[in-house]
C-alpha cells in the first residue's frame, strides 16, 4: 500500500521554506499531498490564486500534488487514507502550537501520525507573513519564494499602492 502524507497549511503564499519541507517529505513518502487548508484565525491574502500558485511552484515534483480543503484536516486524512501529517518546525516558538494541533488531530483520528521535519537553517526565520511584509514595501523577496510567487506578490502590491 502506498504511503501517503498530507502537508497542510495556509500557503499564503508558498515559500522556499515550505518547498524545502515538501521535497524532503517527498523523499520519504510515496506521495505527498500539499493541502491548502482553512486556518480560522487567518484571512488569506491570496484567497483566489493560492491553489494555482502552489501548483505552479511544485509542478516539477513528480510525487507531489496540491488540493484545497475547507473542513477538518483529519477528515481529509481519513478520506485519502494517508498515514502521516507533515509539519515543519522552524523554532521552539512553533512547537507548542504544533504540539497542541498534533495531539488534537490524534484524538480526533488515530489512523495517522504527525511527523515533524525541522526547517533547514537558511529557512529558520522564513514565514509567509514576513515575505508579504517585505513585498508590500517593495523589498526584494527573490531569495525567499519561487519566481511565480514573486511575480504575483509584485502584482498584488502594485495594485494596492494605486
Ligand atoms: O500554515 P498554518 O496557517 O499554520 O496552517 C494551519 C492549518 C491550516 C494546518 C490548521 O489551521 C488546520 O489544520 N486547519 C484545518 C481545520 C482543522 O482541522 N483544525 C483543527 C486542527 S487541530
């Protein structure tokens, strides 16, 4: 049976930090599904374009696909019979929140394990919100995001400034 892992997140937008985690997960599992999920405590900037943008950024990765899900993460995990939920950890500050989610997901559905992958050192500080802040003030984000995301960010904040 194929080992499927789900990598859920807001991906608003996807960064090189996410892509690093996805590539490493794709080396471990047969298939990785990047699941653009609803985080009730955030309202997405790329509400409409996120799926297409994420797909474009990951198009070269053979065993990686992208899906959109509005419901509970564990319901999707159960539906596709995934065996793992992937989470990237950057710093100690991520841990408490992620640990709480992992335990809650486990209580809701026992059929999958949360697997934590540590961010590589160059991505330790990287976050989508930081990238958006840099782009908003016309800073250079080329080292933090794939080219397609950089283009979208430029477009988005160019429109905002007019
Ligand atoms: O990138 P984020 O915003 O930190 O990702 C958080 C996300 C989307 C993975 C989390 O909010 C989530 O799992 N949302 C789906 C709804 C759900 O299952 N919530 C219960 C988690 S314990």
